[in-house]
């Protein structure tokens, strides 16, 4: 940490954040293709370009409410995976 010239907290937080992102990514990969795709579009993974439910619905040719259900199901599955980890 002395070599990096930053406070230990900053380095520790960066490492912890990276580990959490890797852990989340591992569990998102366990989702179905559609669930994974919807989450990636909604939350801008990995490029930061976020889409609305309406935009996703148009791309998939489904209703916005169905996108919402897919998103909720995917989030709940991911939460369960993380809790069981």
C-alpha cells in the first residue's frame, strides 16, 4: 500500500468491490439466458449503458410488465444464490 501511495482503506475498498463484482457475476451466469440478458441491459453490465424496461420490451417483442417479471425473478434468484454462498 505504501508503494501505491494511497490510504489502506481506499485499496481495501477497491479489492473488496472487485471481489463482490466477481461474486455477483458468477451467480448472474447461473441465470437463464433471458434473465441474464434483462439484468445486463437494465443495470448496464458491463459497459454502463442502462436500458429501460420499455426499451427491453421493444427489443424482445414482449410487454413491459413481462420484462418486469423477468427482472424480479432474476433478482430474487441472484439474491438466493448469494445468500446460499
